[in-house]
C-alpha cells in the first residue's frame, strides 16, 4: 500500500508537459473551473469513473444510473468524482467479433487511467469483453481500482416458458432452422429474450466474469449477480464509490496486491464450479499475463477433476442469474467449495475471502446452488484436451455437452473458413452424417481474425431437419458462454499459423476421448509430415497492412496465451 507523501495526488499528478509544472496545474484548474468547480472540489482526492454507455451497447443501458450512484458514494466520502469515456464493446455490434476489440479497449482504458489525474478508478462494465478488458487495464496500470459490473437482465416469458438471452435464443433459433418453430413465434421471441437492460441472464461470459470479479476480490460481494434493474444494484454502486474514495485516500490496495497467483487459482476453481464460460479461461490467462502470472491449463483441468458443478443455471442447468443471486450468489457458492479455495486472499474492501464467505447469505430451501453431495455435474464444467490435434491444448465445456458423445470416433467433415461454412454448411448435397465430426479451421486469433464465437456453428440444415440436435464440432474459434453442445474449442496452435488443424482433410478419422482428455487425428505421422510440407498459410485479411488490424495480425498471441498482444506483458513499475 502506498503512503509516500511525496507522490503527487489529485490534480497535481500526471501534469501535462509544458515545461512549467506550476503553469500546468494552473491551466488544468482554470479549464475545470469552466465547469463551475471550486478550489475546494479540485483539492480533494479524485476518483475516476469509466463511462462505457453506448447506444450500440444495450447491455450497458443502466450505466448512466450507475455513474450517478457511484458519484454519490464518492462525494459522500469526501472525494471528487470525474467521469470519462472509454471504448464500449457489445457482442452483437462488433465486427468482425468483440474479441478483436478487447485488447483495444484494454489499451484505451489503461492509457486513459494513466494519462488523467485520478487517485483511484471505478471500472463499470458488463458485456462479455468489457470486464476482461478493464481487468487487463487495471493489472497493467496498477492504480487502486474497484470493478462494478452492470448486472444481468431479468428473464423473459413466452407462452408460459421462461426465456433467457442467449441460451434460449440459440435453442429456439435451432428449432426455427429445423422447421419446428414458426416465423411468427421467432419474431415474438425476439421481443422477449432480452426484456430489460443488463447482460445475458444465463451463466454466459458476462455472468461468469461477474462471478470472477467477486472471486478475484476486485469487486464488492454480490456486485456480480444483482439484477441490473434492481435498486440493490444502485446501492452497491454507491458503496463502490465510497470504497473507491477510501482507496484514493489510502493509495491502495493496488490490483497487483489483490490479483495474486492464489486469487487466480480461486477464480479458476469458481469457474469450474459455476459451469462458467470457456471464454473466461482465455480472459483470465490474459489478465494474469499482465501481472507476470501464468495460467497452467493442466492445473485448470486438475481443478475440474476435483470440483463439481454446483450452480443450476443455463446452459449447464435450468435456472437464471436472478435465481442465483437470490439463492445467495457467488459468496454462497464459494462457501460450498471453500475447502478448495485460498481464503487468506485479500479483497479490494480490505476483507479476506474468508470474511466474504463467512458473510454469505444462507437462503433456506434454495436449490439453485447445490452441495457437493448433490451436484449438477460430478466434475467441473470444463476439461482440457491434448493430443496431436491440439499439442498446446483445447477446451471442451463438457457440462453443457451430450454425454453419449464424450467418447467418439468419427469421420471429419472440414470447413476451411467461416466463408466456406456459410457457403456449404446448409447445402442439401453436403456429404455429412450425424456421427461425423465437423471441423472448422482458420477461425482462430489470426485466422478469422479475432477468434470469433463461431465454434458452436449450426448443425447442417438437412441433419437439423432430420432431428439431429448435437454433433461434435472442433475448431480454433471460441463459443459464447451461453451456448451448449459437444464443442471442442481454442485448438492451439491455430490452423492459420500452421497448427495441426490445418492438416485435417474430409474423410480423416478423429478420436475424441474426454474422460482421458485426448483429441487425436488418426492419420499416420508420415502422411501428416507430407501434408505439412505442402501447407501454405491463408492470405492476409484486408487491412492487415495498416492500423489496428495490422497491429492485431502482427502481435496477437494464441488462445493458451490469452489472445493478448505480445508486447503487452507486465508493465514496469
């Protein structure tokens, strides 16, 4: 914790370089006084507050209200709130994919926190890539920070059925593609899947990251699960502002003191127990890398063998985030797995994780958060696969997969790109059977670019209309945390850089063995060597010679390294 009296604070820090520090401070205050500020206000500790509101980001529709509540908390504690905009990313409004922009948002947030005078910062975010980007930024700039998720939306209803974005949107769209759900019904469902402001209300990436924020200790308890539209969300925002003001005065703790190796291990444990999004593994790897901490895939898999899935939420179970919250939320979940956690870890409030767990609300009769004796799944939500098809690892969310397909050998049907999939996937003459294994390549970090959520690509139309609901799908892409199915993801290294996925041909045999964590291409080594010599990389994407696309293409890392940029390692303090 910093207590150096000589370190500039408030408006005196990070002055613009004019060659005269006194003039720089004078000019800074003069411009701010145009807004009606007094010297009393400008001499107080400063709390920065990110504004990630955008008309293109309906998940963040409550951000203006949260900002006002945070400002209230800051001022009640005697500090000065200063709101500033950053990049805002929404899944459905980001071409080619939101993951392509995560690193840009992380850089933007880091540099704005670094460039502007603030003694602490409140990071308000929610939609899938915003919280990871903000945690990456917090880790790099290492200024006292509190993360405030926007919270999940409430459920919708259709013909007596509870609906949630976006697990149910995928399920019902699949039925629509199969011809068993009418155009009229799908149009009506589109009005009810996302009925309020907030992030997806299933255990997708946004909800998973909300739980991760709490587990890491970077946000207040319950802040990851309170519904976006509930008054408690505003109260936790006010409390967040008050805490941020206290951090501004004390100078800590800093993110590097909270997000320790033990804290990341706790986060991986919770990720397995909640049946969380596969995306979170990539994000945690990126955040940890910013701090010089390495996430070991084999350790994550070992955690999953010991820790069961206890949260009965879609896509692994039946319920939604509001039910999880009213059952006690993440603190209550951690109480069930506390023997697997390091409870000595510090949180941003100064409490230990043990204190947080001890304070968890105990809700009589709730069934959303199970006990280890009565789990949703006997092992964790995810498994790490290795083999000659994924030498650096691949991931499967087996908690949301078809049990009968966990051990399966089948014929590969290969799609060379997303464009190839779009052109041939629904062709009635496509040579494909229900027991085949669908392979999509060139959909990884460099190949797509941006590693889109295309891994849960649709069952070919003719099979869907014949009643096939799941098939093994393998790719170097990601998938939405809201998705379900027997889907192998994050195959590393990706095909666009010459990974083994690039060598698969239609008709090859592939063996998936989840219990033994194996993913093997059943082709002789000599044949693979011949194919490798003949392989050529795919052509560069348009724009790869300039700007952000060029930076991304030149420097992005693989899935097992967090898909961060190679030059964004630990910042030198």
